[in-house]
C-alpha cells in the first residue's frame, strides 16, 4: 500500500477532526512552551548568578595556595601568598589578561560603638580592584579610598543595619596571626549597592597596607584574583597558569570560576530541569494515547472495512502513528512559537523576582538581586521539539495496534 | 473447479463461559458466476456463514476451499492477501471512509491490490463509477451523498478490482424500494457481464426474486437449497 | 571558668613592719596568682546575668572541672539541657532540641557564649599566664578599699594569645585578682573584668561575684556569680566524654 497514499489518508483524517487534533496539539504545545520558558528562565537566573559572582567576588581565576583554598571557610592567616614579582609577571602574561587584584581576607567584628556584627574584611589595592571588579558605577554615596588612608567601603545594606553613613567612624575587631586581638579604626568613605548580596551585607573593604599591618602579615595576601577577556577559557588558562606558577612555588594553585562549589551546585539544579521534562512529556503522552483511542473507537467501522478489503494491520497502524506524529509536530510548532514569544516578553522587562515574592534570593543560595532576563537557547527548542514528536510517535504505537488488530468482523459490526 | 467448497464447517463462539454454536455442520459448493442469496431468521448463522466464505473468519472445524486454497492453512496475512485480490465486500452500513471522496474510496480498494499502472487504475475507477450510475459525483464525500448513492459507491468499491466473489450482507436494508431496485440491477449487470459470483445475505424478498439460487439457514444448518429452475439440492 | 577558680593557697603574707611591698617581683606575684588557678578539681553552681540595653537575662548552670577538662550544663528553664564540654584544647556544645553535638572551633570561638560578654575563647584559655605574658609591676592602687598591686602583661612574641596587653589589679593580701583590663594590639581597651565580691572557702580566697564589660558595645555587661562551690568532688569516670554530653 503506497506510503504516499497512507500519508495522504492520515493527513485527511487530521483535518477532518480539526477540533480534536487542535486540542491535543495545544496540550502538547503548552507542555513544550512550559519547558522552553522554564529552561530560559533558569538559564537566565544561572547566568545572572554566575555574572554576579564573577563581577563582584571571584573574578575568572583565583591564585591561592592549595592549603588556603581548603581552609577558606575559616579565613585563616596561614598559607598566604607573598606578592613576588615572579608570580605577578606570570599572571600578567596569561592570554586574555585584563587585570589582577590581590586580596587579604579576614574575619572581623564590625562595631559602631553600640552594636557588633560579624563581617568579612577584605584588604585591597583600589586601582587593581577597579581593574577586576565592576564596582565603578555602584556607589550609592562616597568613593573608594586610597592606600594608606584610614577609610573603608561597605555595602549600603550593612551600613543601614549598623546605622552608618559616609563620614561615620567604625571599629573592626580582628585577630592577627597569633590570634591576638587588634582593632582597626576607620572612617566610612563609600557605600555601594550591587547585585551581589554578600557584597551588600557581609563585606567591608579596606586598604591592603592597613590590613596587613593590623594582622601582622606584611607583604602577604590570601589570594590574587584575575580577570580574563574570555570567561569560557578560564579553566584552560587556570591549568596553564598553575603549571607555570608551581615551578617557582609548588604550593600555588589556580582555580577557575566554574570550579567553584556554587557553580557546580547551580549546574546540578539544571539537571533537575530534565526531571521536569519527563513529567511534562508524560502529560503529552497521555494526551496522545487518549486521542488515538478516541479516534480508533470512532473509526472502528472503517478500520474493519479496510482490513476486510485486505489492508494489513501494520498499514492501519501506520496511519494512526502518522496522525499522532502530525499532532506532535503541530503541537511542537505552536509550543515553540509560544515559547519564543514568552522569552521575548521576558527580555523586554525582565522578571524582578525579589519584588514579586519579597524574598532574599541569597537565602536560596542564589546570589542575585535584581531582574532576571530570559536566555535564548536554540538547542533547547530543538531538543524539546524533537522529544515531543518522538513521544507522540511512541505513545501512539500501542493504542494504534490495539485498534488495528481487531478482528475485521467485530470491527465492522462495532456499534 | 468450484469457486468455493465447504465441508463439515462448524463455528462455535465463546461468550464468557458459554459456548454458542453458530454453524453446526455446513456442506456447500458454490460455482463461479452464481447469483445466490442466503436467507433465514436473525441469529440463524447466516452472517457467520458469510464471514466464513469471505475468509474473514476461520471455522472451528471442517474445511473451506476457496479458489483451490484451503483457508485453514493460511495465516492472517495470507487471508488478508486472499481477500485483497479476490473478494469484494458490501456491507449494510456502507463503511465508507468519510474523509475520502467517492473516487478515492473506490480507488482505495484497487490501490490495495496494486499491480496496475496509475492510468489503468484511474480508468477502472471512473468506469465502475459510471457503471453504477455515479458519473459526475466522483468528487463528493460520503457526507454529501444519499443512502443509495453511498451504497453504490460501496458496490463500485467492491467491484473495481474485478474480484472473483462479491459478498453482500443486507445490501438493501437501508435503501428505499426504488433505490434497492436500481442497486440490484447494477449487481445483476455485473454478474452477467463480468461473471462475478454474488452471494447475498438478506431478508429482502425483492433480492430473493433476483437470485437464481436460494439457501435457507436455520439454527446453524442449511435447511433448503433451491435453484431458480425449481430444482432442489439436499444438504 | 578557670579564671574564676582562683584559689589563694593560704599564703599569709606577714606584713612585717618596714618590709617594702616591692620586695615581691612581678613574676613572683603572678606566680602566686597562677598557682591559685591550678586546682585539681571542683564542682560549682553559678549564675550569669546578662544585661543588654536595660534588659536582663539570667542563666544558671552547673560545672565540673578536673583541671584540664570541664563540663558545664545550663539549668535555667530556657536553656535547660544545653551543655558545653571542654577537653584540652577542644570545645564542644550540645543542643538538646536538635540532639546535635557541635564542635566550636576556628572563628566561632570568638563568638559570644550564650549572648554574654564572654567569648568561648575567653573560657578556653587555660595556659599559665606566666607562660604567655611578660609581666611588669607598674605600681599600686586601691580597688573597693583593698590595696592592690598593679601588673602589666605584654604577650610573649609568637604565642597565641587573645589580648595583647593585660592590666591586672591583685589584692596584696589575698592574691586574688580584683580587676583586669584587656587591650588589643592597637591599644584599644576591649574588656574590663571587675570582681565585686570575694569569699574565703576552704581556706582559699575566691572571686565569687564578678562583672565583665565589653568596651566596644555600649550598655552591656555580664555578671557572673558563683552560688555553690565544692573542691575535689567525686567525678565519675567518663564524665568528660562526648557520649556523656548527650
């Protein structure tokens, strides 16, 4: 029996039952749209969170000693790096180098004279810092300090919590290398507000020389953060740089931003996306199976006649499967169209997650504040479309066989 | 050689735990070119008999030989093949494919058989449609045709592939008397011109008058077998 | 805990007329005070009153120590069942609701204990003061009418100590610390400890009530009162184990 003929027959059947075809297609379309939209949203969120990390905390590469990295939670003052010319030269020589910022991080109690709050302090060199991080436009008030000045920069959130303004004085209670208490008294020089909640609420930035002196760690830093022109190259560059640095100091290691725990956790969340896919497509499968059975029941007489005339079971199955694939394709196309419209709308104005739910997204481990935009993932479109058509095909096979295998006699007299 | 030979054919249906004997031992020979009716009360087994003859069903016991082939030996696929090439069906409920036009419904049947060029098939379809009096209505869909016209399409479909045998189950049941007459005339014409064997199952006395052989079936057995010339055959 | 178990080993200093008080060197004075800290074991019941911006919270506890290790259990209704175990250099805390044991280490040690003005680190320091600081006798003063030696201790280079500089007022007769000022390396005064009452128990002079002020926070202080004290109690074996902590 000509494939062409059967195909034409299938098409005509689809057109005949326009409503049923359309409804089933729309169910599938929604499932596909949902996947595309969610995928885009999650991707948008992830990219935003990566960017927030890169632009404000981790840069693209971090040069540390391996032992420091393991203990980083504690912010110890051991296993620090000395700012050797050799190390700095090697760092500046990496491909795509845009800037590097040495940093000495420490724990401190921030006191405004009345209250105390635990914070993380960072000793930085202002112009280096500016090369690597995106703080420039984020000052709500005041400016950055210079080396040697007794000044600090902190987040607006933190300042509000401690009722501080530019010009106020604060004391940081710290412990030096020998665990001995020391205090650093500085004036608030600038307040920032960024999309990174850690920066806004937990960090206090100070001149590096001041910090080194207070902690008795002269000439040393916890890490050197590097910015590259190409984020994707980070892992590769990290490996190469580590090799070079280890010839002068074997303790050194270089970590790319995508090696970080926060990033790998975010990737795991994307795997959960796949689970949603499974659920959604179960729905599509049920819709298809339902449609095929309904169609078969309606066309029992025809099926019986066709078999009486000598048509084989597999040829009957072919028509049904083809119809289902057709519905899958139609649904897929509509779904992709809806998905594209949805993402376009999302990108117009962005989704202000925090405003909607009045949530601090940081408490979910996602460092984002502000608007989320949708990401365009052509491969997601193709993937879910193909998946939809495949499921339509597979889901229709069994019910088609059920319909086609009926005894022609019974089928003809089926009422 | 006879077209059809049934020997000791029985058919028992399982309805849950109950066994229902539909045919209880049929012996029958049908020659090529016959115009025969099978009549009897409903439930007598005549539909079952027709299905047997039409290779749609296999007997519980006994043999059926159609065109020299023993049906019991054939697979489902084999039976389908046999039907496809040799038997045309006309049912009470027409069973036309609603999405196809009259032309396409008839074409369907001849396409299934294959083995002919496109042009040949086209000619045959147009011819048979003209023969059944549907010239000009080829592009209408079943929804646009009257009962009689639909039945004519069914007949055309049954005949287009020039089968050896045409089985018709109550073909006039849904038709008014005038249309019934017309339809029967067509079938008779086919029988006389092409030598196609026709076996009807019917209540309709009009059909009976056209038939040259009449078989009565009661309780799963053939109880009467009379020919147009009045001669009876015992079973 | 240790600091508050200063014991005067009935050293009666005979105030022979004419004998100048400067006959004792800083080292000797501190040695006597240090010696007092080395008790073998004790059991105490105590009360801690935390005052913060006018609000007072009272916590009560029971402690056992054997000199090296200590087990403290809180007995006031709010914190009942919370326990601390000090073993050598390690500090563990048990939360009754979570049935969870947490080790307090690293930066957590600088946190305040139970909201008071004492940090965990303060409680952990058990090495002899003489080993950690170099003391100089800088003069004499009076605290609550009691004549005191005033000693200044500077942290020994390379030792891990919390307070770079300590100024201690020691009762000249009883060799018990009556006041202590704790300084950061920058010179900033961080904490002040004042002993408000001492008692003689089993031949030893004891600070029974003291007050700790955190100078970086206004309007806060913590009072520490010992309500019962027993030396060399019966300590069942396995008292200072993690299992016993649950």
